[in-house]
C-alpha cells in the first residue's frame, strides 16, 4: 500500500481505506477496480436537492452575507452561522457548498450573479505573472530587509503596509493603509490623482490621527509617488518608511489581500474620481467589520480596540 501510495502521490491510509471499502464478499474476494469505480460513481450521484435549494432561511442568510457591507467570504459565512445560530444545527453549511451553489450550473439555491460579490469576482484563478528584475530605486537601508524584526511576526502593533489602487487612466486613486497586527484599514481619498504631493497630503490627514504607539513604520512598494516623499512622510507621521523589493508584492501580503477585498466595493476599471469620502468610510467600515479567521474570528475593529485599551492601561 505504501508503494502504491508513493506512485500515485497519495497517502498509504487513503489506499487502505479504498481497499477496505471495496473488498467483496466479506473479504473472500479481492479488490476489483471496475467494481470499485462503479460503486464510487453510484455514491457520487446526488438525486436530492442542494441544501440551499430547499432551506430558504439558510439561502437568504448566505445571500445576504455575500452582498452585505462587510462582503463576507464563504468561509467567514460558515463561521458566522455558528456564532449567530449556536443551537440550530440546520443553519450550517460548508464554504465549498456555497461556492458550488454559485458557480456550478444546476445546483440551485443562490443566484449566479452573486459571484460578483466574492472577493475575486470570478470563478477561475489567474496565474501570477513573474516579470523580470529592474534596477533598485531606493537605498539599501530603506529596503524591507532592514525593517525591524518585530514587524515581521506581528507581535508589536503599529507597523503598516500601504499601496494604491488605480482607477481608469486619469481618474484618481484610493490609498490603502493596513495595520499588520490588527488588519485594520484606513483609506486615503485621492480623487484628483496620486502624485507624491497628493499622497503625502492624504497620509498627513489620516495617519497622525492615531496614537504614537500605532505609528512605528510604513512599508510601501517602489512606486514613484512614495520614493520621492518618504522623508517628509517620516517627519509628518513619525513612522519609519521602508520599501519592498522590486516586483515583490507578496512582501506586503496583508495589503495585497486588503486591496483584493476593496475591489469588491470599487471594481477594476471604475472611475475613482467620482468616489466620495463617504464612499470610502462605508467601505472601510465594511472591511473593518469583517470577521477574520486569522484574528480568531474577531473583526479588525475589535482587534484595534483591544490594542488601544491595552496601550492605555
């Protein structure tokens, strides 16, 4: 069984269970592949309707959570059901079932247009591009490798990641600031462009409103908007500024994740010059009110409040 598992790229225990399920006549006849395949196909048939197709209350709840302000993911919805209905076992559903009810034809229970409410807005993942290298644009001492180690393990709050999402050409941008420990999001209003001066002014209006203990560092990509103003950002906020390596967005993984979530509110190709401060406040409240698995199913707002209370004690 171990050799079969090795050749097939499966665990030996998987092979063992497959044999146990399909040995015939009480073990007197050996495993027969054709019989096992026929049995598997028969068991895979699901003549009954999908759970969301027959459970109206559950379907309405899931659809509401997908399209609400917080834009919960299927995994977050599955966890939220246990919180909101702790004693009702009928109000349970797996994340995979939610995805199937949206994407797979004929499963029923959810409208297919709800796929647009998912973070990616699509059913198929896109491969990551791997562009070539380019000449460094910032001094070595400002690269992310020089950032304090305390920022890497998220144990110490106050380390932020920043970036821009851009609208259609010439139509403004939105700046995103994400605190690494709490995942709390602050949004920069940039309806008229994203030059260094405009980004600096937006950061000055946002980050200094926080206590000093929450302004330790800010990590950005090597975009021209920040390369030219990093010293002034440091003076205005008190936060040290660091830069990722070229073409390395994963070094700001928390921020990249947040940008993906934000696209649910402001899709790619949107004219961001029309976005108001109220629109940004609505989106930020939604993101900061989302349950996060990595926070033990707390929200970023709750996590930040805990940090502020601890620092004030």
